[in-house]
C-alpha cells in the first residue's frame, strides 16, 4: 500500500514538472513572437494615398 502512495506522489510530481515545462515554453514563445512583431512594425511616412496612374 505504501508503494502505491509513493508511485502516486512521484507521478503527480512528474505531471507538475511537465505542466511547468509547457507553461514556460508557451511564455518564452509568446515573448519571442512579441519581440519579432515589434521589430517588424514599420511606419511609412509620406506615402501617397492615391496613385496618379488612373
């Protein structure tokens, strides 16, 4: 009976570790996407609104 309780606690610890790894992966990935998006934002100044080729 004692070994079942130990196995349960070990498996719960493993699940918590896996969940923490997934959460960290998502957090890091979102941080990288946010930085890429900020770097790729370009403001075009002085661009003509209409073309003269009509």
